């Protein structure tokens, strides 16, 4: 039964069949300048992006599915924990695996040898995802692709964070020939990769010119030396930390021109640079004007608020189900790399509270939800048995 | 997506009719940036009367370079000497020799211009509606539409020295570009009117500090010098709470020089401005359909108000599909505006501007405005109660303040921060209702 005229070729049907290809292919052929495995166009507006090494963080970045080239991410952390350092290590390891040039500021080479070991592509590595996927196959295998259609242009390749893992794997499954965009790493292992010796370490040594000025010059020189089309990653761990940096760095007239110059360097037309900077918030609170200016000069600002250690009991109850790991802290997004005026593509994520979990194998960001009150199981059972009407009662 | 007008009709009166020798201050916060509004100003100035010379002119403390802006080809306009861009990003603090090592551009290409405008230099930050005519070339080749080569390269600002001398050098450079624009007018026309858009000059203030002899006073004088050579000036500033309120006496911690100078500069500029447009996020957290609030406050007969009242406060709620900081076109289409007349404050325009910036007056004003918003929304609530209820509630700073009816409770469930708020039915004079 159809409203279509008979004896007419099903041209519309053919068109419909070619839709998924037609909006995926032009992006790859036109925007992607050369085959670079670590770079893919953003599904939101087509600009090239690269992975942060953490799939759930990629999904958080305003629908780009990665960190756009030329943009910087500022990660602030409260307390004395080093979750931001883990994010940095994933970011560096991803760069090493993708044969990108990694520049580390202010850390010894020892830091580079402690990068997490490679497990494999992010989608293939997670057996839990595979299990979930196979379960879903049983339920609705024939509708599986429909979700990608209905999600529109923005959702077709980069899924929402809530269903990120499954869609990620299926979306990547369509592009079998494409090399992996993001990899999974194991924090307990050490990364061994041929290009790990390619990392650049910029030490903080006093010289006759101001420290930060010399850092920018070294970065400029290192980037100018490298062949064109190299993708660079700049890592600045624990910026302003007094155990690493001299006190005069914290003056606004030093740090702000540094960040401004970094921004200028990253927006050089021919360079392809991303950067990730971490700042300890305990020493430099967000309520200070200096930190606010640093945030204004960054393209994305994320704050990590780990739960205090004594709150383990509370945190453990934060897991929605038994097999989920409890969140270890809250994550706030203060600014996302929303780069054009239509905003980002992640509108279903707006206004959610995020929690993060760092496990051996991944740093996962997921929506935070308070569990039902524990110790109230009697009431729940009672409600289920007595309060709720039975099915038979409902039938009429 | 249906095509939308580049200028939302509700905003048009405010951004397209700038009075002579006026200063417009546009304040933004971290989560609600003013990029989109700057582009609207550019569009309004450059597209109103095609052919006439209304040059726009941008000094960027932050990067905002686009080849095609809302359907305007900026490179072509640069060729026609209607637009000039001054780069305040590339070499403001870093030395030109190393910075240009990669791009192989002369540091100050005043002679032998090689490129028209490296506006496409960014990794294609272009609106999806406007297709880029040519893909981003790796070498800075001349534009596809070759204009007269004397169209001028991009002037790049560079801060050298300290104190007012450094600022004077910047000012001279900017004024020379303005003069170039003015002199390019054909002889049969009057001298062109130059709209000057200064984007985040407060970075200069923050990044230099008192140790280099640049303070709020010097910046204010610098700005005034620039204003003299332009027809109208648009200025963007950061108005984040730490930058403004830490300097006040009620702050918990002693203010740093950065904060005091920034607050002095921002508040002083707001005093002098003819119009203050304030962008901020919703104070109840991010919402899916509303990305922020824009308030325009002008001290001249507002073009939108027919009554000719001196002060008009406009509350524009922007809805958007985007996340933090994105203000959408489609959003402005469904904008709701409350135009509220303030009687009796005609003589205190400056104080009202200050009210935008200081915390105490701000809350007072909100409370007052809320009552009026509610009364004006009563008629609407019958028609589109869902959207109105939600929007207004997201506007309410204190959720227990003025709920109108029980219905509102259900509307605001999407806003996670407000679900547990108690709801009181206020008394009849809720205009003066306080939390």
C-alpha cells in the first residue's frame, strides 16, 4: 500500500538510500586535507578535530567529537588529587599513538616514559560494550541503524554521551577502513610505541629572559622545525604550580601574555596544534580575576571536583547499578569550544551534572544521578507488594 | 534548517542605529560570549546600504576572523576599502620574527603587501549556511577575487615599551588605518563614517598591569582618543563576577591590582556609554532552549519604544539549540521581549548602568522587574504557558520568589536546580516582594 504512483521508478527510494553516504563522504573528501589518522572532521561543522584520548571527554566537547584543531582545553582540578594528570597522560598517549608531535612543558622525560599502555582502539577494547551490544542485537537489531539516521547530521557520527559507547562502536564500525580515532589505554602498563621518542620536553630552566617567554619561543621553534602538516599537541601540566614554576610566573603580566601568545601560535594558519593545560584550583581559586582571565583565554574550561576521600560511602552509593563503578568526582563544564553561533551540537547534554570515574582502563564521564536512598529497601519492598496494584487488579 | 534573517528583527533597532560619537559597551561573561553580537554589529554596519561607505573596523584582542560573515564577504569588502581588520592577536606580545617564521609573512607588511586578508586562516570557522568559496589553501595565496593590491595588508598590533607610550603607539596605528579607510572614499561623496569595534581591550589592561604603567585611567584615555576619530565605537568587555565584584569593599578577600583596574575600567566605560548591552548566562544553570540573557540599556530615546521615554530596559531571552555560550539564530527568532519603561530615572542613566554591574542594585532591579514580567506574562500564560513558564522561571533568580500558579511547578522540572524550591503564592503587591 503506497501513495506513490505505479510504474514510476523508485527514485526517491534510491535517494534515501544514498543519504547516509552523501553526508558522510563530502566531509571526508573536502575537509580532510590528507589522510591523517588522528584527525577527523567535526560532525557539527566540519572543522578538523583530534581526539583527547578519552572517548567520553571527546563526546563532551560541544558536539565536535574531539578537540578542534587550534583550540585549547583548560582543566582545573580542586584538591590534591591528580585526575587531571590522568587526562593529560591519555591525551599525550593518544598523540604518541597517532604519530603526532607531543610537546610537554615543565615535566622531565621520566613523565613521558610513564604514559599508559595501549590496549587498542577505543571501541574494540571494551568488552563490556561488546556485551551490551550483543544484548541489544537480540532486542532490536533491525532498528539499530535507524538511530543513526534519526540523529541527524550532528548525531550521525558522534553520539550523545548517554549512549556514547554503543553508538561510537557502531558508527566506527561503518568506517571499517578508517583507522581508529581514539584508543584505549591501560594506566597500569607502560606505553611502548616507536614514536614515543619523538616527544619534546621543554624544561623549566632559568635563563636571561622571562621563563614563559622562553617557553613560547622554544615551542615556536620546535613547531617551525617540524615538517608541515604535522599535528602538534602541547601539554602544560600543573601550570602555576609553585613546586614547578617560580612565583613571578603567577603575576598577570607574565601568565596572561603567555597564554595570549600561545593562542596566537595555535591560530597560526599553517600550524595544526591543540593544547591541554591543567591548573591546580586549590592554590588559584576560580573566584580570582587571574584565573578568570586564564579561562577567558582558553577555548574550553573543565573543572574537576573530586569527592573527598571520606565520602567514599556516599560515592559508592552513587552508582546507578551494581556493576557500574561509583563516580569519583563531579565534572563541571564552564566553557566548551562552541565556535560558531549556532552553538554546539550537544544540546541534549546541556545542564546535566557530570560525574567522572577513573579506572584502570578508562576515564569515563557520565551523567551524575543520585541513587535511591539506601537502607530504605523495606519501604520499597512494601510499596511494591502492598502499595502497587497487581496486574490483575488493573484489568477491566 | 530554514533560512533566517541575519539580523533578528527584535535586535535590529539596537545594533543598526548607532548615534554619532557614541560608545556602546557590550559586556560578556565566560559562558556567554559576545561573538555573535559583534558579527551582528558588523553585518548591520556593512550591509545596510550597499555601495555607501560605512567601513567597519575591528581590533581584536581575541580572535574573530571570518571570511564570510553572515553572507558578507569580508575579503571583498576589504578590497573595496569598506572594512579593515587589525590583528591584535598574532604579535601583540610575541616577537614577530619567530612568529612569522612559519607563515613567512613580513612582520609589519606595510610595504609590498602580499596577501589580501588572511581571514580564512582559522581552521574554517565558518557558518554552515555560507559555503566557503575555496578550500583553505595552505599557502597564503591571494584571494579568488583579486582586488586592488593596495587594499592593504592586515595591520598587526604589537605592544612594545610600557606606559602610555605603548598605548599611544597602538592608538597611532589604529588611527592610521582609520584614516586610510576615510581617505579611500570617492571624491564625490562625503567623508566616510567609520564604525570602530574594539574587541576586548581589557586584555591589554589585564596582561600589562600597573607594573608597566597601564591602568584603568590610561586605558580610558586611550579609548577616548580612539573614539575621537571614529563615528561610533563598540567596545566589548569581560564582566565576569570575579573581575568586577572582587574589587568592591564587600569582597571577602583583598582585591588584586588586576581586579581593581578591570573593575574601574569596565564601570567607567559603562558610565560613559550611550548603550550597554549585557550578555550573561542563566543564573539557574544551563537550559536546553535558552542559552542566556541579553539586556540592552540605553540612555537615549530607544528606537524600539514609541513613547520616547528616556530609559528603556529590554529583556531578551535567547533560546538556542546550542550549549554554553552559543546564541542561536533560530533562537532569536522565538525571542520574547519585555520592554519596560523606567519612569523617573531619566536623570540617573549612569547609575542605572552601574546597576548592571554592581551586585546589590542588580538584585533590586531584578526583583522589581520580575513583578512586571509576571504581570505582562499573564495573558501569555494562557496561550503558550509551557514556554513562558519555563523561560520566566529560568529568569527567576530565587525560585521561591514569585511563582504564579501551581502550573509553574511542572514547567520547570527540566531545570534541575529548581525542582526542590518551595513555592509560595505571593501577596498582591509582589512588586516589592523580597526573598
